[in-house]
């Protein structure tokens, strides 16, 4: 998952493996190995790559399907939904909407705290 996401992000940014390697002080061959799943990056490298592509480390590692959270955007809410799934049931559409509203309120509160 990591390798495919890295390749997709790199190509979308219009970077070659060599150019990306230079940005994180790695060789083109190392980037190629990451993309093909032959080796895994360090935590430091994962953080650098996430910062370069402006995505979360969870997205890079395949733990989530959305790159960053944006208030008001439509999501499938995989992380919040998984909490209910672990409880042994699938959330209803009404529960999904409630989860979305709760998250929006939480984000508004965080933004208000920052001001």
C-alpha cells in the first residue's frame, strides 16, 4: 500500500524518483525500492514524505483513505465507522450523519480555541 501511494503522489506532483530522492537525501534506487515494496522507509523518512506531499502519515501507510481532513467535505468516515464495526455492527446512515456532525463541531471548537 505504501509503495503504490508513494508512486501515485510522486507522479501527481510531477517528480521523478531521482528528484524525490534528492528532496529526502535518498537515492533514486531507494525510492524505487519503496515504490516496489522491496524495502520500507524509516519513520523520519515517512514524516518527510508526508510533509512534502502535504498528506498524513496514516494516508501514506494505508491506514486511511483520505489524505487530510477538511471540514465540510464528504467522507466515508472509515476510522469513526470502524469503532462501531468493532462493536459488532454496521452504523446506520443516521449514525454516519451524526458522526460527521460531531466531527464538524469538534473542528469548529479547535479552530475557535486557536483564535
